[in-house]
C-alpha cells in the first residue's frame, strides 16, 4: 500500500489530467514503442510548437482520469505503452502533428490508439481521418473566400450594369448631338 504522501501525489496527478481532458478540444492516445530518444525529442518539439501538451503517462493514471472525464470508452486502449497529446484550442492539431511525424518516420512502430474531440471518443480510423483535415487557418480562409466570392460577383455585375448604362447614355447623347447638328 502506498504511503499517504505518494497516494496524494497520484490523486493530484489524476485530478489535473482529468481536468485537462475535460477542457481539451481534442486529444490522441499514441502507442509509442520503438521510438528513439532523438525521434521522441523531435516529436515533443513539434507538439510544443503547435501548442499541444504531450506526455507519456502510466495507464493506471489514465484509466482513472478518463473515467473522471467521462471518456470511459478509452479504457480499452490503455494497454502497453501510452502517450497522450492534448490540445485545448484546435481539434485537428494533435492528430495532424503526429500524422506528419509518422509520414517522415515511416519505419516506426508507433501508431494511434484512439482519440477524442469535444468529449466524443474516436477510433483509430476516425483519428486518422481527422489528421487528414486541413488546419483551422486553412478552413477559415476557405470559408472567408467562399463568403467573399458572391460579394465580388455581385460587385462585378452591378459595375457591369452601371458601365452598360453609361455606354448606352453616351450613345444616346452622341446620337442626339449628331441629329441636332
């Protein structure tokens, strides 16, 4: 039986982890076996640059945390080696960063185990599909471009009608001037 101090530390870790899971936009669980220290350092750097929290966590701690965060379905994937990447802002970033890392290091055994987005648990295929989505900035620019297109078209149509009206009026003026002379 662990001492009171150790037990309190573990409970604090689980509470903090559970809170992080509850407040996260998304997260992915990763099976990281077979990765070298250099590769892991590179992966951690990428996650840090993308504002994603990444850490290796004991499965026992994760089991308690996912239950507290109402993500019990994830307990089935908590076997073997487990790392967790969580983003508080962007639902796509953790999966995308890891997928890009895997593309560059295709000989690694590390894989997705599962994930979640806004409290909904995702299986491996859904996490992989999430990783294929464009980034938040790209999606926003596409939406804004889509919103601008009709406005731009309307401006061109109105401008064309005004231009046509000006040409027609000019022709009428020229015709009257020619007839009056």
